[in-house]
C-alpha cells in the first residue's frame, strides 16, 4: 500500500540551495524526473516525487519547489492549502535567506492548514565557521519559537538530508494516525427511545378527561329547564 503526500519546499532564491535540492531529490531509491507546471515567461515550478519506505509503508512525497522566486508568491499561496508538510530551507552563509523565513511562516499561517507539519532546515552546514552568517543556536532558537523541528544539512557531505525527509514523512504519518484515532474515539450520537409507558399513561389521562367532559356535558343536557 502506498500514499502520496504533498509537501512544499520554501527556500532562498537563486542557486544558493540548488545543490541541496538536487541531493535531497536524488538520495532515494525511486525518484521520478522533475516536472514543470508553469513555463516562460513566468518561469516554472518544479515538482519531484520522492519515494521512501516508512514503517513498512511506501510513501511518495510530492515536493513542489518555487526556488524562492518572488514572482511565484501568489502561486505558492494556492499550493499552501494542499500541503501536508512544508520544508523551510535557508543558507547558513546568507543571513537574508534566514531572515526571510519569518515571511514564509506568515504566509503559511495565512494560507496553509493549521496543523500542517513544518521543519526548518539550515543548509551548507559543512562550511567553515568563518563563513557562517547564521549560528546553529540562532536557527534552533527560531525553530523553538515556532515549535517546529530543526536540522542543519549539507549537500556536500549529505549530512541530515535523508533525515529531513524521513522526519517530515513520519510527522505527517503520526498526525494522520492521531486524527483517525480521535474520530474513532468520538462517542456515537444516540437517540433515546421514547418512553412508551409515559406516553401511554398520558394518553390514558387525556382519554379519561375527555370521557369525564362528555359525561358532564350529557348530564347538563338532561337536567330539567
């Protein structure tokens, strides 16, 4: 049995995270070719299918990627709504890409479902500390602020790339399982059968009063004028 889950990839513009995307897409046993759903002059949005095995279930993650291009901002609002998971990727050597994460999260809060799973990803973790613009602690603090998971990854060394996709898949799976359990746990709405004995007693009282009224009327009609 397999499932298809839609995930959005929100990342810095330009080529800063291109390598991460290529490695993330290729380090899997089954990978469908990239597809483009928009063409020039607007550009294009790639989506890739990544298949993983999780707890004996085959799961396909359909990953939509706008490459962080601002002209796709109105389009991304549309696919937020169907996203079951969202990966927020920034470049640890580029502070502006990190600062832009808050803008993406505001868009998510406005357009995505309330319970969508999110993971914050700091890319290029293999870079020398002297080239770092965003310390690990700063990334972790932002993730803690929004209550989401945080990973630092490296496309060069493949650090945590695999773990990110398995983590988002597991989070989605657990959320869906919890939702199913809540639905099953909801008490069934039952309609109590009517109290037949009470109804019968009320009917008898009404009949008795009716007979008494008829008898009274008859006796008044028979009385002398």
